[in-house]
């Protein structure tokens, strides 16, 4: 299945680093603390668990707004919680330990690589820098595509743009990500081979449609080395 592969498109959050553990969980706790301080019946733990639940259907920021509204928390406090969730500066983060050696080996073996990440472009750019990935992915040659999720939730044009930057037909590209609803379904629709990284929010999600079913499942990035000789 992977013998024809010549290029790889990576996702960033929860694929190349532990975004859930390093950023999402502490951020939700900060937001929960602020909301809980404004309502006697809301504990930090409930505020945290409710964000986890609500974010599955509404996204993380909207989850904070809904929760705040449910508890009649004043808009300025909700705003403070949102700022605590999404601080301007990205905290200290590190890639999964096997990521940098794996990327080096893949490049050495002749694979072309690109990174497509969605979110706030400034924030995602800063993550790429802090993770030490600038040597591999740059905006100048489109091997780094920062997909602005406020403009569109559909990652498809960004994946197609990355494929174009690699100058490879979609059939020769492997796309790897942690979200079945996002990277997997989108890349599969484009005719790429798909790899699901078991991490983060959709770790235990079962495919809901045929397009959400990945071709390959992995638990760590270094497993790519046995798939791609
Ligand atoms: Mg991700």
C-alpha cells in the first residue's frame, strides 16, 4: 500500500507533539478556574469536564461561551476565561521524542515532507518555531501551510496546496493526522493514503463514515519508518 509513496503531509497538533497534554488540558483548567471563581455552584472540576463534553460538538472556545452563559457568568469574565484558554504566547512545548529523528530519516530516504496545520496562523507558526521544525517546513516554499480555521473549517484546499508544493500526484502522498473527521476524511477524499495517529481527542473515536476509515493506524510517528523503506 505504501510502496508508491514519495511524499508525506503531516498534521501538527497531537500528531507531532502532545497538544492535548501540553496545551489543551492546562488551558481548559485555567478557563475553568476563572469561570468557577464567578459562580458558587460551579466547581473547577465541573467547569473542566463540561468543556471536554461541549467541545466535542461546539469546539473549545464556543464550549467556554456556552458554559459561561449556562451559569449566567458576566460577559467580561467569560472573555477573561477565553483569553486564559488561548493566551497570546504559546507555552513551552516539545515534539514527541521520536519526531525529529524520524523526520531526519524520512528526508534522508528521499521522501518529501510538508506540514498542514489549522488554527490561528500566528499561534501555529509560533508552535512550529518552538518545536524546532523550521528546518523542515517553511512558508516560503509552501511546505508549511497555516490553515486559518476562523475563515474556513475545510482543510481540503490547504492539503491540495501542500500536495502541489511537493509536485506529487495525490496517489503518491501519505497524509497523517489524529483527526478522523479532519485529516483522514479530507485526505481520503483527495485520493491520498491515510494514516491515523492514535492520540488526542479522537484517539478512541470509531470511524462514522467510510471516508473516516484510515488506511493505516499508528501510535507513534517512528512507525512510519517501517511503513516507508
Ligand atoms: Mg491534530
